[in-house]
C-alpha cells in the first residue's frame, strides 16, 4: 500500500514538503504543483526552485506538468530527466476556468482526439515513466468510458483518479461508482484521490477497493499532517510536532519570500486547515486571519498553542 501527498498549487512547495517529510514519515511520493511550460521558457524561477534536486533531498518527488502541447511536455520532461527524475506526471485535472478554456488540465477531456495524439507523441519520444492525474469528465461522469479507452491505449505508469468532473470543482461527493469502473476496466495501475480526511474515510475506501495499491491525499494532510501515520496505526498528531513543522515552514518562508505581507499570506494559508483541530479554535482562527504583521501573527499562534489542545477524537 502506497500513500501520496497530492500536489496543491501555492501550498505544497518544496519548503512545505521538506518540513512535512521531516516530521511525518510515511509519504511514498510527493508531487510538485503543476509546472506550466510555454514556448519561451521551460521553468519559471519559482518552478525551478521547486524541482531542484538539492531542494528535495530525501523526498521522493514526482514533477507534474500542465500543458496540451506535446513538444512542451517532452522538452520539460527531458530537462527533468537530466536532473535525475525518472517519472513525470501529466495534469488532466485542473478545473480552473483560465486553464480549462485553453484546453489544458481537465479541459483536455473536452478534446479527446487531441489527447490521444498528445499521448502517441509523448510516449514515442520519452523514455521515462509517465503517470497521469485525471478527473472523470468535464460535465458528467458518463464521459469516463470514452476517456478510459484512450488511457488504456498507452503504458501509463499510474492513473491517479480524482473522481469528480470539471464542473464540480471540489464540491459534491466523488463518483465512487465511476472509480469502481476504472478499477475494473483500466489496463494501467490505478490510484484513488479525493476527500480522505480521516482514518475512517480511508478504511471505508480500502474495504471497497482492496485491489487498489495507492491512495493520494491532499486537503486531509493539510488539515492533519499525521493522517498517514494514523492510517498506518501510529499515534495521533501532537501539538508539539505540528508546532515544529510550523516553525520550520515559517523560518523557511521568512528566508525565501520577500516582504512581511507575503510571509503572512503563506502562514495564514498554513493555519487555515489545522487550526480546526484545536479546541475552541474559532476566536484564534480569527486572530490569525486578521494579523496585520508578523508580530501579531506570532502572538495569535502562541495564544492558540498555549491555551488550547488538539481535540482527541481526530
Ligand atoms: C488549493 C489547491 C491547489 C491544487 N493544485 C493542484 C495542482 O497543482 N495539481 C493537481 O494535479 N491538483 C491540484 N489540486 C487538486 C489536488 O491535488 C487533489 O486532487 C484534490 O484536492 C482532491 O484531493 P483531496 O480531497 O485529498 O484534497 C489542488 C487542490 C487545491 C484545493
């Protein structure tokens, strides 16, 4: 059984993933948030920083690429291969309107012939593992049969399925029956992704899909960074280790992004999930959100961790 930390643009940066990996073992693979090459350049500065091997020591990282142009995918994958990566992941899931309107991300699912040609070309030109992270359609899960027929034509190293459609964004419930169909009909290995936020969520899915070898978790890990450890039967999250992870990320962002406001923005984002693990968290969450400078931010965090405890029933 393998566990993956889902890519989340703007959140699961190398600074975040290094801190997570240091304090919470158990993630078999991390994925970079999407890298978006264009005609002029392969990586933006921020993207290059994120994939540099020296910034990812000791973590198994799979870089993810978002493009609909085979030549851009190939060029980026080859550059990553030179850095030592043996796998790249194609994003066919991003639901953002600006991405979808260009036929990329889940928008690719609206252009199946193009997707088919894209795969023919990248599998012909690349000699490395290519995995895919996909939704099950643009508008309706009934689209998935046709989509899977295309995926089944290629030696995709792993098909990571978030069983929602583009128009759902992140609302509603994952289409479990469509995921079942994928498990049954996919000729490639399948990984499940979506809405696992507790040990119980995981166990229900595990029971339903005993043959699935990998599960990817995103928001559940932002909320409870120890979730995979708990799934494996280990101890629940402690306040001390959450604080250690926080401190590492905080120091790292202070050294990496310029300006107090940007550091504050990142750290408010960090707390937006795990703050809910604490008893009586509402007033502390508000204080953190309202902090105008790092000093008041630190005071708000100090008050939360010194005055409240992590709830027992996680
Ligand atoms: C803020 C945010 C950013 C995301 N960025 C990416 C991304 O860069 N690439 C990607 O494939 N999925 C991205 N996703 C989707 C997640 O990887 C994942 O598929 C989704 O959150 C469902 O899994 P979860 O319910 O375990 O969070 C993002 C999701 C969120 C909420």
